[in-house]
C-alpha cells in the first residue's frame, strides 16, 4: 500500500528566544505566497500576552499568538486556531493562562504545565494535520531553544514536535546578541544524535556590517556540526515596523525618539503583565508622534499630551504596580492638568473606581481600587468576550475595526457616553466610556488605532494643527514585502524548499 503523500514542511528552531524566528517565518510566508505556493504557518506552542482572534476549527472564534496572525497575513490567509493550538499567557512570575485550540482551558504554573504537556501533544498533531491538509508547504516555528534539555521530557514546542511530526529543522542564531558560534555549536552539542540528524542547516540573523567578516566562522561551524549555512541575514531596520511578538522585543521599540520636537507626545507605563501592546504600533509610526514606554521606577513625563494604558493579563496586579511606581498619582495629576488619558481593555478597567474579581479569574479573589477617572466599575467574569468587531466613533464619525478579547463586564454612568458604537445584527451597541469633557476615555476594542481616519482625527484633538495622514495597513504590507525581498536576497530559499520537500 502506498503511504499518503506528506505535505512539505520545515521547522525553524532557535538558539534562544527572540532570535528572529517569527519574522523569518513571516518573511518566507510572504515570499512563497508571492510565488504562488499555498503556504501555511504553524507554531505548536507559544507564550505571549499578545494575541489575536482566529477562526476556530469547529465553530466560533478562538485566539492565537499575535505572531501567527501576522504570519497568516503574510501568507494571504485569515488567522486560524490550528496555526497555534497551544498558547500560554503569563499572569504571574510562575503561572499562566492556558489556551488550547483557541479557548481558555484554565491556569497552570510552570511545574503543572510541564506535567500536562504530553497530554497536549495529540491535539497539537491533530491541529497540524488539519492545517497541512491541502497545503503546498507548512512553515513551523519553534519556541525558545531545543537546547533546554532539562525541559525536553514531553516537549511539544521544539524537537518533541519535530520528532512526532517527522519534520526537518533549520536552526536560527542571532549574532546581534553575541556568541552566535557558541550558540549554534552548543545547541548541536546538547542534542542527542537522532535530534542532531534533523538539523539540516542554519541561518545567522541580524548581522550588522560586512557579512564577509563571518566567512571564516562558517567552516568552524560546519566542522563541529556538519550543518551548512543557509544564509547570513543582515540587520533590517524596517523589520521594526512589524508587530513584535512579546515583551522581549520592547526594550528599544518605544523609546520616545524625537520627543522634544514631536507635536504629540504619548507616554505609556510599562505594566508588569502588559498585553496586546501592538495597539501602540499605529500611533508610534505616525511621523508627528513620539511614543515612550516608561519603565518601572521612572516618572511619567509631565509634558505628555496623552497617557495611554494598554491591556493587561492581570488587571488588579498591574493596578497595584501602578500605585507602587507612583504612576497612579502622576496620571491623576496629569488628568487634573488637562492631559488626555486613554485605556484599552485592562487599561480601560483601571480608569474606573473599582475592579472586582470575586471568582479569582486573574489571581486571588478580591477587589482593587482603580484610578477613579471614569465613573465606572468592572466585575471580572469567567466568560471571555472574543470576536472581531467593526463600528464607528460617535465623536469623529470615523469607521473602526478591531477585536474584543477580555474577561469582565464594565458598567456605570460614564458608559452612557461610549467611546465607540459597535456594529450589531440589528442596532449598534455601545462600547467603552468617556468623561464629560471627553479627555478621559476607554474601550474594550483592541486595534482601534489601526483605523487611519479615526487615528488621525483622534490625534488632531491633541494637536489641532496636525495635517499629516498615514496609511497603517499599507505600511504593514510594505514592511512584509521588504522583509520577503530581504530574505530572498540573503537566504538560500530554494534550498529551504528542497529541505521541506526532502529532495
């Protein structure tokens, strides 16, 4: 009996976290899709508080890591829960919310999750098989590093998945952080012989300067490991235009460059469990805007036009951190001076008088006082609102689109002045709240600032003389095309296809 045809696939594993695997898969997805190849991205396990809604394999909507949603966009596809069947969303230093096949499955600390992983593998393989069915190519992204051999038992993120699905592996190293030769050779050394045999080549990412200077390193790596170089990928500045996957990328992303000269200055406190911070990207990309992420221990800049509170995976915990850092008092003082304050999702909840979590949805049961800038209160619920939405701004009249992804109901007098009107099957429904003067407002809708017209008119209220315009979605697609061109120039993509096809 002839065995069924195997869908060509290749997995990109890294010598560590944040070495560029996500963007390499995104760039290859765009490149191969432009060549007419039906390519689908896949990541067995992700850990990130940046998530996006995705079509579920059964019914309704689920959520996946934001990086896989970007990879889907690069491939010309709608995000699907099969692209990232296991998602961990950290809520504390030791615990995370577990999302399986797009839906919340519960909470687990690191030890409990490690014990749980073997039971998740069959579902991960089912998702992979469904995704691969009918595709020409599957590009798989690992998580962290396969060299974390202390976590190898029950692994579903790297070699454990590669072995179970029988796929070849390309290893990615990041020369920007230094020690890339040791990282590549050390990873190979730590793997057992059967896993070493899956390593078909390596990519050196984020090279600054003359790549020829690395020529003498290639035979050393080849002699030690047998792996061939598939390319030296130079640093690409425009890669910063694409959404980041997790907080490992935040250090230099929102640095307030051009603050003194900017017409509009936006300050964002870096919450310990900040979530969906890619809501900031369309604002940060505006040419007349300087956006600064303020680190714990630093004061919020007093000359900021706008203070923006992002989403949170632990709203009460992050509200407590706001008070510990002195940010709560600084935000209240800024509001009294007439500054604008916006909250998105968890940030919206913090703007109210009280956040109650009687069931302990996000941690210990209890209630926490909010900033009291909006006359609202929030009660956490165990049912998650999760869906794409469209609507309009009652203030500007501009169309918006985005998604809801929250656990909690918010009510109070200020909700009578909603920030948005969400389209419904019959009539629009209100979302969010505004203060009487409109300077304080909040919404549950992520991605609201990606709408060009709304973003422009919202910023114009901060600086009435502004006249610039900016096409955010076009900006993202241009960045993806540049990334694809960059990869095509510097990586042996024909060899990657041969590896995936095992030819």
